[in-house]
C-alpha cells in the first residue's frame, strides 16, 4: 500500500500519554536511544552544539536544556564530551512524564552535572527557564503547527546562543526503512506503532522553512542528514 506523506498526520502516539509507565515504556525509551545513537542522531545534535559554542570561552559555564529528554542518552553524550574537552556543561533534561524522568535519573547517577525536571513545556516554570542552548531531538514532531510556533518562539527568546532541533524527515522511504528496523531491533508493539506515526508526523524542508519565516528569525540553517533527519540550527550569535 502506498504511503502518503504530502501532509503531516494528526494521529497521536501512545507516548503522548504523560501518565504512561511500566516496562514497555522503559524498553521503548532505551530502544529509541539505541537506534538514535546507532543511526547518528546523537552525533547530529552534538555537531549542532559544537557549532553554537565554537567561540565560547571554555571557562564559561554553558547551560544546555534537552526538551523531551527521554532516558537522558543525549545528555550523557554531552556530559562525556564536556569531560573530554574540559567544558563546563550544566545539563538539564525536561520531560512531562514522571516515569521517564525517574528512569533518566537512574541512568545518569554518575553524572553530577546532569539534572532533570518533570514539567510541561507549555507551563510557566519552563517558560521562565533561561539557558544558553536548548535541544529538541525527536520531540518537535509531537506537536501541531501552532504549538510548534509557540514552542520555538519560547526557545529562541530564552536561549543565549541558540536552538538545535533534530527531527524526522517525513518520507515514504523512511517509513519503509523503519519497518525493517522494527524487525532487526525486535521493537515492541508500542515502539513500532509510535515510530511509524512519528515519521508521518515528521517534516519536509518546506515545513521548517515556513516555521522559520513565521518566527521572523534571520540566522538559521536547515540541512538534511542521514538517517532521514533534518538538522535545524537557529543561532543568536
């Protein structure tokens, strides 16, 4: 059956339920992190961070917030990178699901510069949070267009250096490739169903260009990267 990717789907994902918990969710979070790492997703986000901090002094503390942090894998990657390069990273993971946050905390006990907050990014506490860089990896596609404009406006206003967004390319080829990955990685039903919906909720370049125009930002770049990702860097420097 042909896959229509002309428009973003309005279908919801199981993970959109912030009350979700249990072994199936834990397994899904860990498998998503593993796949993201193996397919270069973490590297893509890290490259965006490196670009934004290129001219920043190593003696200056850099606050990085990861929105929709999942099991904290990206933050641990950043913590390791910071240690290797003598960078002062203050890392904060934000997720609206308390079970997810607690799982990330348990996996990050060896990293004193990582903290987690369980909160909705549409609520006042997050909107008042200030940071140098905000990351949004495989999270933006969970929202509708008006919400995306609201979220990215907040990101831009509250960041000092900029925003790094890494999300899915809405593509029939990506959809079929993910079906194969489901078999290879033995993904559970939730991971498989949500992953396919995620691709159909993903973006084409014209979507991101339209968002950028609506945000009235001037300094940004959008690049297609393997594996069927878009890297959208919004710079304030």
